[in-house]
C-alpha cells in the first residue's frame, strides 16, 4: 500500500491524531484502568475488522496509540520502490474508527500531549557504523535500514528509539555527534521552545522552523525540536 504524503494526511482531518515521525499518534484520557481496558478491547475489535492494529500503551489515566504501516511503498525520483515504515490509507481509516469508538466510550483525546523521541548521529560513515549500532540497540545487525531506504536503525518491536544518521564531515578532534530529536504536536512547539529557552537553552538554528528548531544547552549540547506537519483543521 502506498505511503501517504503530508498534505494527504492533513486533508484527512484526524483531529484526535498527530503525525509525529513516521506514524500517527493519539492519547486518550481515561478515568480508570477498567475504562481504558474496555476502550482498548473495542479498538482491538476494530482492528480485527480492518486487519490492521495500533501499538497500544495503557497507563494511569491514559491510553496511547500509534498507527503506522510496516510495509508502505515509497517511490523515489527514479521510480524505484522502497518498502518503508509510514502512514498509509489503512492507518487513516483505523484512526477515524478509533475516534468514533472514543466518542462512544466517552473518552477524550489529548492530542497536544503526544510526543516521540528519536536519536540522531552525525557521521561520514553511516553504512560502516550502522551494523554496530543496530546490533547494540536491537540485538540484530539486520535492523539497519528496517523500514527505511537508508541506513537508519529501527527496532521492529519499538523497544528503543529510532536512530537516524545525519551527514557529518571528516574530523580528527572529538566533538558532539549525538543529538536528541523530540517530535511534538504543532500546537505546543512554540511553548516547548520558550520553556527550553527560559531554562537556559539557546536557539541556534531556526532556518527550517517550524519543522526543525535546533536548541543547545549551556554546554553546547544539541537537541532538535521537530514538527511533522500542521494540525488537522476542524470544519
């Protein structure tokens, strides 16, 4: 199934959901564990009907859901097909159904609270070092390139954050190469940046904002605040 582009996802107007990194994410607030369990059971039945399922985390007062297709098709500029982990129409269809189930169960969405953490590593040798990090992070060197046409490391079970490789120059002296990438809902990005700055951080690059905003701490360590796309518009 073909991956959906950002504008196609936005046009779906999934008001409960936010596109962060590769998938669709939602948080629903529940009064107690039993309410959450019943909601998750109903979501499972919807998944059975569509033959597709979300990842689920049930905690104290919330249910977190992620929708993504592990074998979406991406076509590059030359027309070559790649199997990637991304949002497809089946994710959109199930997201809509889950929103209906949430309304039936009287649980409210809290889309501004969703967040995803990924790791970035700047290197000039991603193909060489990727198997090492794949084995270290997931226990399997074959996790290199999983769900991506590049060298990125992704754990199919979602146990650890994805590791992306950024372009880095050859250099002899040590310097920071790792950074944290924080994906947040678009409506909270400005507040998150302001809070980091108020805490002593510095915005060092906002040329790609709001998609990417680079922030350093007082020691010069970098973090990147990421926004995948604007929020869905309400009718």
